[in-house]
């Protein structure tokens, strides 16, 4: 059963890719542009063969806190059903943790940020 109220997910990397959306969600999603303040991106090497096959790369972006208050990460907010959010959780490797964030627009959304595992 699909939830009536969609989940807002801020995405800044491969979840914006056509191929990834079709493979994970079975459809293309429209996103609205937004940004995550106080963070910056770094690159993460992915080793999960399924994720690499879907995204076409073993290099993915990872969002980490920034000491520079002027930093922000540009991305898109996608509206996902319960099932699609679960599929996104399944796609993201253990280096990512899904947390609720406040975006530049003031909207609240889920985002995959650096997990405690990747910070080690």
C-alpha cells in the first residue's frame, strides 16, 4: 500500500539520475531545486556491485558538515511513496545515513548524509 502523504527526499547525487530512478522506483521523478546549507560534498568510493551497475560508477558524492557557513549543497527534492523511500534506503550503502534536514527554502526533507561508519 502506498502512503497518501509523500516523503520529501533531498538528493544531490545519483538518485537524480534517470537510470537510477527507473531501476529503483520504476518511474522518473520530478524534483524541485533546493540546497542544504552548512554542508559540502566529498567523493566516496562505492564497492557494492549492484549500486555500481545501476549508477554506472563507483564514485558517488557524500555530504559532510562544513566549517564554512557559506557552504551549501545544491540538489533536488523528490516526493517519494513509502515503498520508494524504502527502495532508496536499500540503494544507499552503509556509508550513508538518512536524516531529516532543513533546506535553504525552509522545507524539511530526508537526506542521505555521512554515516558514523563512513566517518571512521
